[in-house]
């Protein structure tokens, strides 16, 4: 599987799992559908960025740092929005989003297949 596609798939799967973990916060159980959809979309964007960098530069450090940075930025933006009651849940949103970015960046670079180069 190419690095870009692997990043997209891994990001979507991990994003969905991240969203489903919101079940353990009882205050937001009534918003589960939107949380799962939003987390999956964040994972897709993070996977797209990390996979693209992994394909473009073939650098583990770059892929992991881009995955971390995009995951952190997107998660922080979502946490800053808050919920209807004014709660922000920074730790519960930013920490898993950052870890997702690290994992997706690593997986894209380590397990993705690079495109063959022509001379």
C-alpha cells in the first residue's frame, strides 16, 4: 500500500477509534455521532499530511513531526471550540489527536510502500 493511502486509512481508523473513546466521558455521550465523524475527519487530514510527507521526503523524522504537528493543531482547534456548556476538554482531545499523528506518521513511513523512481 502506498504511503499516502496508508496514511489516509490509518488516520481514518485511528480517528474513528479516538472518537469512539468519547463514550467514556458521560457529559458528551449525546454528541457521539458528531464526535466520531469529526475525529475521523481529523484523522483523515492528519493521515493525508503525514502520508504525503512520508512519500515526498522519505524521512521518518519529518513524517512523525508533521503527523504530530497536524494532529496537535487540528485537535487544539476542535478543543478550543468547546461544547454547548462551555467546556473545552483540552487534555481529552489534544492528547489522543497528537498520539494519532505520531502513530500515523510512523506507520506511513515505516510500512508504506514508496513509489518506484525512474532514472
